[in-house]
C-alpha cells in the first residue's frame, strides 16, 4: 500500500476518533502515538521496497544478458553446422552465468534449495 495513502487513512481515522474523545487526553495521546507509529512504519518500508525493486531489476538485466549470450553462441555454433566452436561466445555465456550467480536472488534460491535437502 502506498505510504501516503496509509498515513492519510490513519490520520482520517484518528481525527474522527479524537473528536469523540476530546475530553480524554489519554485517548488522544494514544491515537497520536498510533498515527506516528503508522508514519514511521510507512517510512521504514519504503527503502526495503526500493532495494527489492533494484535487486529484481539487477537479476532481470543479468538474466537477459545470459539469454542473449546463449542465443549468440547458438547462432554461431549452428551457423557453422557444429564444425567450429565459438570460443568467444562460449566465454560470454560463462561470464554472463557467473554474473547471474552473484545476484542476491540467486544466492537465496541456492540457500533455500540446500535447506530443503
């Protein structure tokens, strides 16, 4: 949920509640604390979501590079009817695969697979 929307909803709810509890300063303080907690939670979640999006983009970019390298290798190898080994293309596939393995997503998946054994 959007952080600003969450804060707006909390603020509107607290304002409505505070009007009924105008004479109760403890209740008003509790509501104010809840609003502050909601704001802090929304602000704390924003960097995590941004980091996750950056990681997804990094994985996507590296995966697409691997696919492109494999496609280039395949075209080179098949273009020679299997008579010539395209070493540069093979090296590009190897490099792209190693780069993909360096992503956090790959490490988490590998850890989960090991834990499942």
